[in-house]
C-alpha cells in the first residue's frame, strides 16, 4: 500500500514541487487548501486533524509560511503573531498530533521547511527569522522525542529560489543581483529543494534526524 504524505502550502512554488515529487514516487498526497484549514488558526488546524481521524499519515512536510518584511519599528504585533502562528505554531500542532501516531506505527518522516534566514538575518526579517529559528529548535526537540518510534525529523533551509513569488517581488535586475550574492551564481529551482525534502522525508533517509540542511548554493557560508 502506498505511503501517505501531508504537505502544507503546496499550491505553488516549493510546496508544489514537493507535492509533485512525492506523487512521482507513488505517494498519496494530502495537500489541504486554505479553504480546508487556516494555518493561522489553531482551532482550524485541530478541526482539520479531527476530520482526518485515524487516517494514517506516514510523512509530514511543514512548508507553508508567511514573510512580512518590516523593520522592528514598523512590524505590527498582528503581523508578528501571524508569522509565528503560520510558520511555527502550525508545525508544532501538526507534529504534536501526527508525530506520536507515526511513532506508534514504528515509522515516520517529518521535514520542516525552514530558511537560510533562520541562520542569518537582514533588516526587516525579525519576525520571519525568529519564526524559522524556532522551527529549527522544534525540529531538534521533536527528533529526540520521536526517535524511539523510528520517526526521523529534519529541517531544510532553502536560499533564494526561482518561484512565481520571487519573480513577482523582484525585477529581472534584482534577481540578477540575488544571483550575484550566491557563490554558485544562480538561484535554485524549486525542484532542487524538493529533491532534498523528498530524500529526507522518504524511505531513502534511514539515519539522518534532528538536522538542519541548508540548500542555498553557498550563500550563508560567505
């Protein structure tokens, strides 16, 4: 029987590439739309999980995120709280419910999509960096608690990725400038991030857990 994976934020970009990679491998993919679950709302998340009932979920990819670029002075409490809710609390609630069930079945994979901005920061990234750094910490703690049930938990930190959102938010000149900041001289394709996520979140990964893997073309080591 095919394994089942739950991927959040899978409608476009990296999330869509992750969904497609799992489908190519024969997984059944659950990819709830915003109409099905509001990841900023714990009651909505719990309601979605209740509707899943006892349906086995073998792998979980926490990909959904929001990023409001604001300085500390301009960042509102509402924007701060929304980023923490979607980027960190939603992952916690999903892991809290699904992780122990994986452990009880003796197999599971969880991959949290973090960011290179969990390791470095820039002006205007306070809320986003805090949420993603917290996600890295959650990854380590969950890996320890779930290891007894052979559940492997890891995080992937993408750098700059060529997504629709990146193209919308940056002019061709700005994207060229981004490429100039990356030692490999280009930004990543979503499929390159998805390949790493799939490795960590599938049978291919047999021993790596509690780790944060940076996939950024060398950006953060400069």
